[in-house]
C-alpha cells in the first residue's frame, strides 16, 4: 500500500475495511461502534507521517500500528465516558448508554487487548521495542487518568499539577504515536526523541485547545454541551489562573459556584464571566501558543522531504485553529 498522502480519510477507510470480528456479537458490534464514530484520527495520522518522514512509503504493517494507536485512544474514551458518566460522544450515545456499563467495560478491555494483537501481527523486526514503547505509554495514560480522577478531592491544585495530569492523560499518546512511527521506519534514537518531543508539546497544546473550546466554543461545532468542565467543577488552567488573579470577593464567588452542584446555564455563564474578568481566557491561549511554538521548533529540527513536511504543516495548522 504505497501512499505519499496520509489523511483522516485513508485511516477511516482502513478502520472500516478492518473491523473487529468475533462473538458474542453485541461485544464486537459495540467495539466497532466506537471505532467507527469518527473523530480527527490525529494519532494514526501522526504515526504514519513520522513513518513517511523516514521511509518513502507506508505498508500494511505501518497501518496496523496506526490502527493500534487509534484503538487505544478509543479504549480510553470508552472507559473515560463510564467514569465521567458522559451520555454523548461525538454527537452520538456513548457505548455504556447505547449498550450498558458491563458491556462497555469489556469493550474497553478487549480494545486494549486488540492493540497488542495488531502490533504483534506486523512484520517489523523491532516488534519488542515497539511493544515496550506502547506499554510504557499505556501505563502513563492510566496514571494521568487517575490523577484526573483525584483532582476534585484535592483542595489546592496548582497549574503544574494540572499540566502534569494532561501531559500523562493526553500528550504522551501523540508523542508515542510519532515515536513509534519513526521507530518502525528505522529512525535513529535522536530522531525518534525529536518526534516524541514534538508530539508531547503538540499534545499539550491540543488539550489546552480542548479546555478553551469546552468553555468558549460553540455547541454546534464541538458536538457536546459548552461548559461541561464547569458543570463538572474541573480545575482546569482557566479555573486555577482565575483563582490566583481575582479579588478576594470574586474568588469567593468562583469557589461558591464550584461548590454548587447546579447544572444550570447560569452557573456556566457566571463562571465564564469570572474567567474573563481574571483574563484567564487570554492566559490560556498564550500558554497554548507557547506549547505550539515549542512543538514547531522540534518539528523544524527533523529532516524530511517537502511532501511530508507539507502534510505535517497542514495537520499542525488544522489542530491549531480547530473549532471542535
């Protein structure tokens, strides 16, 4: 499968033409349901582009690694949605809503197992190092998810606490995707590390953009309720910054809203107004821009042909300015 043009459509086609098969049917139907719900397919695109940056064409083994990474991402979403009690994912019912919680737990478990199967089916000689890289990432993501679960119970959350959590929960996956792409194509250690560092900074910017859109995006574009993080009292950078930059009386008001279990539109509006008063919106956008600048620096230090460079630039530009 020689191809110099990697996009979400090519990955979508690969997912559709390689569904998970087995019985009982409700388990496999639910696995394919989450896999075929769409999404940006960012992680497999990054993996295949880093592979192409080292080699001039991709093959089925490379696509299998890309599929493993997208499968891992979807495994984490299924379990996250159960933990967050989320009813909607990408504008459709979540797996546990469409089926039930026990089925959804097994769907996540089996998706994770399939990741290892997909990597083992490749013909790369360095399968064991690839498995080790993948396993390290998978464990870090679990660490990050638990840190996220712990946050509501911590009285004081610093910006460093929050950034460490999103690094583990979100950023290590694109970083690993890029490194595994380079590793499977035979890149040296220095190049592999550059791809990893590019991905880590890109992943941080990606999550901060998510946090921004959750508060200030348009519901019609993001496919879920605006202000979800506020309703869940999530201590994001917006909240942490506002708490440190509001007057005592306004700080008290913000804390009162976060102590309030209300799911009202008023809560979302009032908290957003407080974020604006503290200039937390601009702070978040500047922080995101600093990670994007670092990511670009790493990307520019990697030697690659112009075609792949353009593909990376296009994906980078899309992720920077996305509205959902």
